[in-house]
């Protein structure tokens, strides 16, 4: 669908950022859980290893979560396909890389503005109705793209208009969609639900582009957009089968005062602030995506395009492996410490990547970096889910989306600027080191975040 256009192709925009304390009411599924115990000593190696694999308990205990997960997974797959189809069509029409780059510019303003507005609306209205309406409008956007693609000579300007509108609808919709799971699951299952969502998002990130290439050849861009419409229909049906999700507090309203109230809530919440700072620090410095084409030319022996594909895929592959081994995520109590250590591992891998001169080591380090990103992301999300009051969930997620949209853009600028002034290797190595230094400073100035205990969540 349109998520890729909303945040520089990063799967982070589709992370499940549900929130707050668990809502205990008759309108939701709530199943108290206890940490999964270690298998007894007599159990075989394979059985013990299974305890570390992805935990499927959230799918077993909540019907509404199953529906939400299914709809979200279909949405992720559609995201990846359209993220390939639109740039492909623009380049086919213009032959210009600059014209393709303008698609990102068209989506830039919605990424910063609409999440905060959408988060405020999500806190004030019934979520199922809001998500249904926004997905219906997104389906209309894809339908209009299909009509344009069917023209003998497709028009270029509607693609930018549709990209702007669809990115706005997508980011407006995300806070309402992503704040559901904490109402459906016990707090102890939230890391597992986040790992499930991130796992399928990563899988879609690997499979989606391949499927997009096949579909563009077989059913052409118009068929791809119609396929996207079909995915929206599936999402809407899944959402409508869920129970209603009314606002947590009837006095919540859609107003500028409500937006400011969300920022006031964030003031003084050291743990939530630390989550945002840790993520922003990592996203600015850790993934030198803008430098990968140059690295591919350096490592390749005449096949830079092939090498570039491997370099781009390596972080996703590492993240996917991490999700498969995420079974113990829900048992981790010191989640702030886990975030910091994961980002340090991530930064260290980037340092080695910058020093590497061989492909296999570069791919391994990028895979480790991707795994570190995934692990830290699971616990960053889990802290927000457990520590933020239900009435502020949408607004805090909207603020988080705006923060997370800033990181990749600043990171690409930083890595490109430093590489121009020095060398790509210096840019990459310094980025990894700065990330580690940033986490060290956060550890120094926010010791409470290091000691954060998931059994006693506080914002």
C-alpha cells in the first residue's frame, strides 16, 4: 500500500507501536500470562530450542488480535508492492531519477504533520470506524492510480498528488491502527506481539519487492494497483470483524488543545523521552543507506548492482532471523538496558562494516546491525505500550512517528555530508562510534532508563 512512501522505504514506519496500560473491560480479550518457564533438564535439545523461537501466544489467546495481525500483515505486503510499482511507473514515464526522488518529497510533509493529527483523533473517536474510513479512502487512492495507469499515456502529475494524499491518509491512520494491541493483550505479551508484527513486516520487506517485479511484468502497473485495492478490502473486512474500540475517556476531543496536551504529557516522562532519544540517535547514525551504492562499487568486481541488492537485503535478513529467535522477548524485564545494549551491538557492527573490505564480512555486519535494530525496536515499542496511559496512546504514537520519520532523512544527510568531506569509510565508522557515544551519554543522563523494569512500567 502506501506505507513505504511515508517514511523513506523503512519498515520502521509499520512497526506495531501500540501503547499504554492494558484495558480491562468486557469489550476486549485479556488473558493474563506468566513468563514461559525454562524447559526441564531432561527435555531434549530441540525441545529446549523451541522455547527460544518466535512466540505465537498472542495469536492463540485473542481473536481480535488475530484479525488485527492478519489485516496488518496484508497491509504490509501491499505496502512493499506499491513501493516498487510507483517509482517504476514514474521512471518509465520520465526516465529521470530526479522525478523518482520527488515522490519522497511529496510524502515528506504528511509524514511530519499527519501522524500528530491522526494520533489526536485516534484518542478521541472509535478506532474501528476511523480505521475503516481511512482504509476505504486509501483504496480509492489506489483505484485512481489504476485508472491513470490504464490510460494510453499515463499522466505524471496525479502520481505526486496521489502520493501526497495517500501518504497523509496512511500516517493519519497509523496511530489508530497501532494503538489497538495493548487493549487486546496482557502487558507481558506485548513484546511477543511486537516481534510477530516486525517479523512479518520484515518478511514482507524481503518478499514484496520480488512479488512486485513479477506482478509488474504479468499484470502491469494498473493490475498492481487493483491488487492493492483488493488488499485494502481484506484489511477492512478484518477490521469490521473486530469488536468496537471506543475512546478510553469520553472527554477526549479533537482540538489544538488536545495536541498540546499530548506534548505536555511527554514533558517530564523520562523513560518515554529516552525511548525517543535512543531511537533517534540510532536512526541518524547507524544505517548508512545513502552510502551503500558507493560501497557496492568498492566491493564489487564489475557487478555493483548485484552487490548493492545484497547490501540492502542484509539488514532485513538479520532482522528476520532475530524475530525467529524472539521467543524469550516477553521474559526480558530490564527493557531499557536491553535497548541500550542492542544499539551498542548495532553501532559496533556498523564500525566493523565501515572497516570491511570483503563482501561476506560486510553482509554479516549489516545483518547483525539489522538484528540489533529489531531487538531494540521490540523493547522500545513495548515500553511505550506499557508506560503510556491509554488516553494518550494515539498522540504519543503520532509524536513517535514524527520523530522516527526524522531519523532516516537526517541520517542520509549526515552520512553523505561526512563522506563528501572525508571518505565513506570514515563516515560509516564515525557514525557507529557516535551511536555508541550517544548511548553512553543517555546511560549517564538517564540512569532510570537503564534500570527500567517491565514489571513496574513508568513513563
